[in-house]
C-alpha cells in the first residue's frame, strides 16, 4: 500500500496536478471516546501520514448519536496540512442532493 501511495504522489508531481485519493476508514471503535477521524485511523494506509500533503476527514454526529445535534451538520476535519494549519470547517450535508455546503452562522 505504501508503494501505491508513494507512486500516486510521484505521478501527481510529474503531471503538476492535484490528486484526490479517497479511502473508507474502519468502523468507529466504541472504546474510543471521540469518533472523529484522525490520522491514526488510516491504519494500513499509514503511508498517508507521511506522503500526503493534506488529509481531510468528515464527521457527522447524527451518524453516531441520532438524538443529538442537527441532522446534516458535518465537520470537515483538516487532520494534516503540510503547508498550513489544521482544524475544522462546519458544513451542512443535504442528503437529497448528496451535497455539502458551508454552514452559515446565524449572525451572518
């Protein structure tokens, strides 16, 4: 797997283009308090931690706790950013259109 990730990055650099690699993470471990994705969740894709310039993860509270939060509220987590900061961005997921949009703050 590490060779594939390394080769994908080489190809992207040679073509001078961005490359988006998508991965499904394993199910949440109930022993872990916070179900938000972290770099360590990539497990076998550990090469991602080394080779990727940016690693993003999505977290929707309504997937884990259906009685809390706003349905569709989503965090886009910037778990790694080689050339900038990390953190999160609040998004809203529109299930009918399979679309994410910026979550507008009420006072804007």
